[in-house]
C-alpha cells in the first residue's frame, strides 16, 4: 500500500511539473506573439489580462511618432484599383484629341451641307425648270415630269425666293437699336430664350420640310390630291421665315454684346456656356446619349461660327470696311471660340470619366457620320445628304443661309460690271471649295466605313413606309393578343372562349412581318457592346437570347436606338 501511495504522489508531482512547463511555454509564446502584433505602441487584446501585464514605459509619445515616421505600405497590393485610376487619367488626356477629330469632321459635314445651298442647289433648280419647260416638246408624256429629287430641289428654291422677299421688309438697323436699348440682364435672358427657341424650331422644322417633300412626291391616284401640297408649302415658308428672324435676333444680340463698351454682356454670354457643364456632367450618359450631345455640339459650334461671321460683316460695314477694325474684333472673336472649345472639352472629359466610357467611342461616332455620307451617294439612297445632316445634327441650312444672303446683300453694294465679275469669280470659288470639300469628305468617309467593316450594309435596301406600318401593327398585335398563362387557364376553367385560338394566329403575323420588312442599312450597324452585355448573344429576329427561353429587347446601335437628337430630330 505504501508503494502504491508513493507511486501516486510521484505521478502527481510529474503532472504538476509538466503543467508548469506548459504554462511557461505558453507565456513565452504569448509574449512573442504580443511583440509581433504591436501597432501604434499598443498591444491588441487577445483576451485575458495581456494588456495589463505590459510595461507602461512602451506606451510613449516617442514610440508613436517613430511608428508614424517609419511605417510603410505597398500599392501593388491593390494593383487593379490603381491601374483603373491611371487609365481614367489617360482617357481624360485623350478626350481633347478624339473630340476635336469628331468636331472637325462634323464641322466640314455641316459646311458641305451649307455650301450646297449656295452652289449646287441653284444649278439643280435651273436644270429642273429647264426639264419642266422642255419635256412637252420632247413628247415624253408617259414619263414623270420631274424626278422626286428634282421636285424637292424646286420646292427648296421657291422657299428660298419667297422667304428672301419677305426678309427684305425686315429692318436690321431698327432691330439693332431696339435690342441695344435694353438692359444687360434683360439681354442675357433674351439670349437664353433664343437658344431654347432655336432648338425647338430645329426639332420641328425638319419634320415640316420632310412632310412637304413626301406630300409632293408620293404617288397619287387622283390629281385632286396634289392640292394638299399647298398648305404644306405655306407652312414650310412660314417656318423658314420665322426661324431666319429668330437667328437674326440672335446675331443682333451678339453684335450688341461685341459693341458694348465694358464688354459685360459678352462676358455674361460666354459664362452661359459654362452652365452646360453643370447641367450635363453629373447626369447618367450612355454611348448613344453622348452621340446625341456630340452632334448637338457640332451644330452649335458651326452655327456660332456663322453668327460671328455675320457680326464681323455688320461691324466692317459700319466702319467702311476699314481693315484696322478687324484687328479690334479679332480678340473678342477668338475669346468666344476658345470658351466654346474649352467648355466642350471639359464637358466631354468629365462625362466620359463619370460614366466609364472609352475615348475610342468618338471613332465610332465618326464612322456613323461617315456612313450617312456614303449611303447618301448610293443608287438606293432614300434621302439627300443635306437632309440627312439636318436629321442627324439638328442643323437646317435653309434659314441660316437665308440670313447670310440677306446680310451680305445689305452690306455689300454691287455696282458696275467689275462688281458682277467679282461676284461671278466668288461664286466659282465657292463651287470649287464645295467640290474639293466633298471629294475629301467622301474619301475619308469611305476609309472610316471600311475600318468599321460596314461596307456590306451599304447595299441593303432602304426602309419603306409600308414595312414600318406592318412592323408597328405586328407589335400592336403581339401586345394585344399576348395573355398570361394563369389568365388563360382561368378562362379555360370557367368555360369561356379559349385564348389559344387567338394566339395561334400571332406567329403568322410575326413571320409575315419578318419576311416582308426590309431592314435599313442603319439598323444593322453595330457598335462596341457594353461590358455587361458582351457575354450575351441575342437573336435580332426573335428578340431572344441564345438559350431562347427569355424575351429580351434586341441589341441596337447608334443609328437605331435613339431616333431623336437632343433637340428632337429624327435619325433615319
């Protein structure tokens, strides 16, 4: 028994020694861990009373300052974040170059459409009138008197002549002094109202002209139907005249700002451009919305250049064409142009930054504008190029050209044969500029279309009005006849008329519309897809994704998804 008792005491002693060793090892381990976890001069509490056992001499201000001076960090631990930030900076730096490429290309497109009114349109009107006079002598009674394009040219010519005769009764000098007598704040409000009114006129004006052209050229079974052209023609004349008056008031207000002594009005009008940044930068923009804004900026910049030209002409006339006065006007002109360019660059740079849009999208916009130019030169073209620019950018050249003719005729006096020779040489120079500009634009446009792989789409048939009606009816039938499954089951349980028989006719309508609708060449132009949609494959005929189970809206492009520009102009 004594032996067993001594053995038990020995085992108990050994257990106590082992426990003491474990406790010692644990305390040493905790001390080592506590040293490694020390941050900012304090130890992290792991539980227990570890923090209380620490020496208070370690928690000193010197240790805190030393840690602040020697601590470090590694940016490479979040490489993706900093790479993305750097790419945003590079995108902002690329925006001025890419934007000015688009603006320059769009400016020459507007210039081409504007010069067309002065150069080729009068010649086309004369040729159409000669055909109209000589056709009865040729005995071609079975053919049409005029082709649809010639009818549109003659209507444009008559509108310009009538509106110019009406504009001759408007006194520019009286309008100038009437506006100059107003206060600065009132003129600032008037100028803002004129800008809004100009966009509204542009949005509705092209629709008025398109309605006139289609009413005059659509096939008619009865001669009585031609009478409907008269009210459309009068409406178009009234629109062009009112829009020209509006632009004249806008140019006169700008002229008053240039001639003010303290230049306060000009400064206020320039600051108005920076309001666009506040109204545009902090909004959500997609690629198509940015395309609309870019087109609007192109139109606005070209219109401002023409207004500045009109202001310079009026001021030079008042100073008897003294070239020294031109150098007085030049700093203000350059200041207005520089503010416009700076506002556009800042606005587009921050819009692309906040919406994660690449700078390469401006190349797609140029390709889209080039596609409009090239498609208007095809044999199957369904619109004139100047009308295509009007719908795309909201730029209608007729009122602006009418005002410029009115200002030039009132500022320049033509007397003697030498003056007529100068006018003839100037007209030939304008024709040369128009032809040269058209050739260069067409060559660059063909290169852009080839780079964007859109050559095949040039030969697609144009859209027709009948097909659009069939398409709209098919869509209406789809919405009317589609009934949810639970409603159909409830109707079947009640013994009512089954809706399945009605829905059975729906595929026939859709299939018929699919086979009869020719697609527009613009409907097949696809741009770079968004990042979230790259992995989705959508069938454009059925509106279904690749699995064919879920209804989706087909992926659309710049030329189809937004049929209106910022001021509401149709994109066809």
